[in-house]
C-alpha cells in the first residue's frame, strides 16, 4: 500500500510503498476512501506550535517525530479485522468514520469516554499512522462510527472539523435566542456555523477578516456576517446586543480578545483555534463580569456519534468540500497554508473526484 510520509519536519511528503497491514487482536484495517486536510496537519508537518511571546511547543519534545503519516479525518471501508475485534463480519466492506482522538485506553479519562483529554494521547494521524495512505490501522473496532447516508468525503470531515466545532458549541450553554458569536470561518468555523444552525441557535453572528470567507457565510440564511476590523461592523454587533457565547475558531491574540471583549456579563468564550498567541486577561473584570473563558480540544467518541446522528437527520447543511487526489497532497497542504481554501480539502481515491 502507498503511504504519504513526513520523513523530516517541514520537508515535502514522500510517497512510500509499505506492506499491507495485518490486524491482530481487536484491531481493524480500513481502506481509506477520503481524508480531510486539517490545519493541525500543517503544525505536525512544521514540527511545532506557536505559543505566543516568541515561544514554540516543539512536537519532538512530546515524542512526535518523523517518519509521520498524517491524516486524522478519515473515512474508510472496513477490509480486515483481528480475531478479537467485536464487530460483525457483515461490517466488512462497509464505510465508517474513524474516531481518531485516542488515549492510553487505561486511565480514568479514557474509562470515562474522554480519550481526547488523556494525558498519554495516541491519536490517529498524530501519534500513530493516519489516513494519508491507502490503509489505516485502528486499534479497536469501537472507534468506527457508521456514516450511512452521509456523502463519504463530507463524512470524513466530521472526525475533526465537525467534531471540534460540535464539542465547542455544546460547551456554549446559552439559550437559543441569545446572541452567539462565531469568530473565524475556516473549515472548522464554517462547520461550526452550520452545526449551530442545526442545533437550533437562532441569533448567530459570524466574523472573519477575509472577505471571501464572509461571502461564503452570506449564503447562509439568517446569519449576520461582519468584518471584525471594521468599526461600522463592530457597531452593528454592539447594536444587536451583548454576546452571550462566543467561539473563537482561530485562536490568535486579536480573535480571542475580540471574542472575550464582546461578551455580556456571565458570558462564555470558548477558544478552539490553534493558530497560537497569548492574551492579557485583567482579573477584576473577569470576576465582576463572571466571565468564563475556556478551551475545547476536538471532542469525545460519544460527541462524534451525536454529530453523525444529527447529520443523518438531514438538518445539518453540508460543509463545502473539494476533493483532491492523494498524489497532490503536498499541493493541498500548500493551499491550506495559503489561506485560500473555502470549506475543506479532502484527499480522495474516488475516481469521480471533482
Ligand atoms: Zn484536525
Ligand atoms: Zn488515557
């Protein structure tokens, strides 16, 4: 099978022939049909995250070192299963979303279904080989989520961009008539907008500095779109009333400050984006305004199942997805870095890729 491998941080991915994967125990092997290209892949490729103040989190210090097979938004067809995998033989040949945010499987967080918060992460496409390949090994069949009825390349995106947005929005416990602010309309932010609508939020404002991304959101009914750098647009937001909940899908200093600064008393800001930076948070207003600022990292297996069930109701509009052949993976990463991608790029082996 082919794998597209980061041999050295920041160098072009190389195509490698590897032996077909043979599962043992509870393991299952999926033939990759589609794999979303995520901003996290750019960080993994570079080898670091920006922490702000000139500091960097080096992935090598966390035990993540090349060779790496990236790709954590994977939809695949079950082709082989280990003898102890508790999944029926009839599932062979069917398509599943892979839940990628694995932990050690033994600690309290893992036992309570919060593997994404495990202190010993073992995520697919991060710590272990992912979906930039013909085949992907999953340690247990319980991590497969049936995606029947959802367009395959769209389904792949639910494993990260969809799940991240869904989990963040579930943490914004505000009334559906309260004002919800979404900052950033990349793949995850745009997913967040569509999911917020499907969850029943009725007053949604979205902000992005990129006019192309704002235009994309203008097509979504009942949503106010604004440029956070425009004084006139900020006045519009102020007139709509204070924001009860904000989700920052970018996670740089200016977006976090904008999200937190827009909140009413008792409001909550959830920071999701990983572009990096830092903020100064004056403590007295934090207390007096009873503000909540929290992070949210991907989501749980149960949340992925809930999101897929929501999509299967037909209420969740489709994120625009552009399919790209696997052999063009380097170009896809470059395009994502350039910031010109509306919606999501999905590497696809499907011959009718458009
Ligand atoms: Zn991702
Ligand atoms: Zn664990």
